C-alpha cells in the first residue's frame, strides 16, 4: 500500500510523488487521498485515463489544496498551494 512507502516522507523538506500505473492511479492513490495523513508537495501523475476512473480523483486532489501547475501528453503536475 502506498501509505507504507511514504510514512517517513514528512521528514523531508520537499516531497514529489510521481505515479504512472497505466490507468490504476485512482486505486493506487486512494489510501493517500482519503487517509487524511501525509501528502506530498507535488504530484506528477498520468491523467489520460481519468474518464475511465470510478471516482473524481482529480477533484479529490484539488479539494486537498493542490492546483494544476502543468499539463502535457496526458500527464498532470499538481502542486500543493503555497508549496511552489
């Protein structure tokens, strides 16, 4: 589970999460997004499959205080407000 890998990440000054799991981003990121715990400063993820997801993962990410900083080739870079 992703939360197992990021449990010590809050000790770092800047944290970037890059994920590309061929359309399964909603499943992979769900524990982190819904967990209410640690969040990275920046998320770079493939969003080209967003229309196939069962949830609005992009909406959930932006509701957590992230904003779209860049989009290209089916990928989106989200930066947490105040962390750019």
